[in-house]
């Protein structure tokens, strides 16, 4: 049995959650904000990610160098990331250094000054990051697929922003966005490892009680899906392919069935796509399924990269596998293997403090409650072959599939559109 989660809510709405892990000396702490790229207006695209960078660039009492030096001095690891719906600032240290870690993280989160000089220094770094993604077709294909599928909705944009938007952000713009969106009721401080909950509250509470509530958080609008074929021709060695359809939200009860469906389709080396595309035909080095889930929607699909002459056969093959998994129940042995694979990954990852910190934080953000691993595994074990087939039929029906291609595509769009028509 996993240990019980502890939770405290401060007077202003900031939530503190912790999961004790007695077998480790590590403590992983994350300051999460329920705000991300989908909460930006068009001219603000990239602001959440820009703030993620600027948090480490100086406070009222620490310079950027001092922040880095003090974390290094306690043997800590710190980083941050931005998603469509969340931003997280996290660190990991030995349990003897938790006081210092909390003090530094609290300082940079609550007291960053967003110095205009630091903004100008960091701007070209982010522009280089945008260029890195543009030079990485295996990453870029996902951005292009989301843009094609979700259009002008914020979920169809890049988390990094564009050169145009990033080039216009000022220190005052960043401060205003931070004040407006980083509201106390949207903040979760999550910890996992060798830490007592009350000690964590005593360390975090006095600083985070000062965060004031504000109005003005924008509503999130669920996007309309646009199943279509989009070709981005570029001189590359390979054609990168993404087939996708509407998926499930993070809170959908069928998410357990989707997890197993994704594993069976393209989640590991024994999956259907890996065996058919790579092992039997040698069309691609890497092929995989994916499921991107948000509060109110999601995307499910598969990605691969092939030689230009194999683009049409590869799309035909993947489309056929999508149809096959919808048209017939999966083999009992397939379901059993996918279940054991998924359970193994969950249990092995639970030994890591970082993974547990992220799990309890996401449970709090999406469900406002803990979902123990035992409950997750029980839900996975209850999924039937019939549920997986019914889910596949509902997601992969005719006219629901999006196809995005990036690279030296020779065939016309109509050829690929025909590949998606059920035979």
C-alpha cells in the first residue's frame, strides 16, 4: 500500500500536498500553477513559457547567479516546465536541505523582479529555443498537427510562442500577466519524499500566505476538432507523419481503457504498430502512439518518420491498423500484456520522488483529490476487451482522423485523403 497523502489549504486558497516516502533520502518539491499556454490571448502567446525562464533571473535579494550558486551549493537539482494548462517550478534535494530548498523556491516564485535587462538577455535564448524546435522535425510535427487539428484555439499554438510575440514582450507585460494569472487558488505546492507534512506547511505557509487573490483569469474554451490532411513540404531526409483524432480529457472515466488501447496500438516493442511498421516491413526506425489529455479535451494518435517513397504505404498501413483495432476485439493475451506493462511502469516509476511529486500534484489540479496507485491499478484491471473496442470505434470512426505530414512529400493531398477512407 502507498502512504496516505496529506493536504493543507491556506486561508488564501493555496494548497499544500505531500506524500511521505520513508525509503528515500530525497525530497522533491514542485510549485505548480494551474495556468499555461492555453490561457494566453493571441498577442500573449509564449508569455507563460517566458515567465518560466524569468523566474530564475533574479529576485529582490538574489541575482540569477546567486540562485544558481545556492542551489548547486546544496547539491540540488532545479528546473521548470510549461504545458498548455500548467507551469511548474521544481527542485530535488537531500532531506537535510529541505529548509534551504523551500526558501529559495519561495523567493524566486514570489519575489522575482523581472528586470528589463534580464528580459533582453533571455529573449534571444527563447528565440533560439524556437529555432531548435523548428530544426527538430520529430518535435515540430506535433506542433503542426495541433495547429491543423485545433486551428485558432490556444491548444493549436506553440507553447514557446512565435518570434513575433516573443519579440514584443516587455518586463511590464510579463509582470502584468504574472499578477493576473498566478492566483492563490490556482497554486499547488506538492512534495514527495522523506518529509513530514507539518514541517512542510511550517516552511511553505508563511511565504505563500502573502499571495493575493485577483480577478481576470480568462475562461478556457474547448476547441472544435478539424479532421483534415495538411502537408508541410520541406527539404528533409524523411517524411514525418502524425495521424490523430479527438482523444479523451484527463478526467474522462474511459481514460484507463484509452491507456491500454494506446499501449496495444503503439506503446511498446510488442505493440501492433511497432511490429507491423518496423519489425515486419522495416518502414520506420521509430513508430509510436500518443495520447495528449487536457481538462476538457484530448488528442489520440500515432507518429512515425519514413523515407519519402514510403510515405503513402506508411499512412495506408497505420490507417489500416487504426481500423483493425476498432473493428475487432483485441486478443486476450494482448490485453493481458498491455495491462502488465502499464502496471509495471506505474509501480516502477512510483519509487522515484520526482514522479510521485508530479503524480500527486496532477491529481490535485485535475481532481482536487488523491487517487492512490492501488485505485488506478484496479481501474486498469477492470477494463475489458469490449470496452477497448467500443472506445476505438468511438474515437476512430470515418471522417474523424487528422493527418499531418512534414518533409519531402511528392504525392498530392488527394492520395493521402483516400488513405483515410475506410475500405
